[in-house]
C-alpha cells in the first residue's frame, strides 16, 4: 500500500511540474507576441502556435486572452506562488521592518524601481488593450486602485517609524503618484534614466516631500 501511495504522489508531482512548464511556456509566448504585434493583433491561436500547445490548452489554463495578460502582470508583481500580494514579498517586508524612515524610503524606491523595470512593458500592453477591450479597461482601472491601496500600506509603514509632513493618507496618495509607472516611463523610457538613477531620484523626492526637516 505504501508503494502505491508513493507512486501516486510521484505521478501527481510529475503532472504538476508538466502543467507548470506548459503554463510558463504559454506566458512566455504571449509576452513575446504582445510586444511584437500588440494585444489586439494577437490571438489565442497565435499564442498556442508560438508555445507549441493546442489552442484548447490555452483556453483550459487561462480561459481567454485577457486572463493571459493579467497572468503576465501577476507573474511580474508576485513571482512566488506562495505570496498573495506584492507587499508580502520578502523585499517589501524589509521596508516594513526597517526602523529608520529615510532608509525605509530608500529601500522602497529601489524596490519600486525594480518592479517598474519588470512591469512597464506589460503595463503598456495593458494600457493599449484597455482602449479596445472593455474587460481590459476594467482591469486597468482595478490595477490603479490596487496600486493606491498598496501605496497606502507603504505610507503606514513609514508613518509608524516617525512623523510625516502630511497625513498618512495624503502620503500614500503622493507615493502613488510619484512612484507610478507613468512617471517611470517618462524618466526611463523617454529620457533614458537608468533604474538606479530612477531609484535615487525617487528616494530624494520622497524624503523631501514626506519627512520633516532634520
């Protein structure tokens, strides 16, 4: 009986690993095609052909093209399946646990600059998709609300370590604006700032804006 159970566990683990590889292959194919052709011109069939899987497989795993795109966004925000929210990531929790406000803001800026670099290409796909597909327009709005909620969380962490120039709520709104992907796109993609330059600017700006004079 023990051997049968072990074989079943082994078979289940193999199937899970194969399914994970298939899902990753589909997401990689979709990312390439969305960037090459745009969201509107990419079909589920195109994704299936690029990933070398059946079209029904893509439908079975994701349901539709919109969910493929949201899965790409989730993968860049929270690559660890054991983490439900980006604020629970280990590098985000380091911000929460830091006792010094200035150091908190520095850690936050580096964290956000890194996420921005990963997320901006997919975010632009989402932006264009929201203009042609109502479901994606809803996802776009939901993502902005989600970001605001998270920035309020970071503001509370910083406020817990000392006084701010503004209310905690207003601090979250300021962080939401300054740490936005739109600002990062203008600075990095249009002007040519590096990720580290972006992080240093965000650190300095948030410290000057949020913290009282030393």
